[in-house]
C-alpha cells in the first residue's frame, strides 16, 4: 500500500524535474530520461501514477533506484543536521 505524504516543496521540485525531462527529450544538452526518472522519484509519495512509474523504473534498474533512495536518506539526515545547527545558532544570538 502506498503512503501519501503531501508536500508543496516536493511537488514543485518534482514537477520542475519532469519539465526539465520533457525539455531534455527535445534538446540534446539535457538527459531527458534522467530528469524524468528523478521527477518520478521525488513525486512518488505525492501521486499514485508517479509511484507506479517509479515501480517500473525499479524493475528495470533496481540497483540505481536503491542507490537514489539511499542518497535521499543521507540528504534528509544532512538537512536535519544543518537545520538543527541553524536553530542552535539562532538561539544563541
């Protein structure tokens, strides 16, 4: 069962990546498939169709999806540490 976690910042980031992916399929400079896959990854907890699309990508490239999920967990932890450090800094001042 899919768990929805609504987030405006994730929706904006995901739709931006999907937009870059669409442009990337036309322009030779951008990697359209990469941006599309990243957009689906970001939107996977926002929309059911993105969750299904990422499921397809996970079947096709299981190692790549696992690495991206691991990287996401590290980035979330890093952001939490930075946020906590900023809070401590602001409380001192």
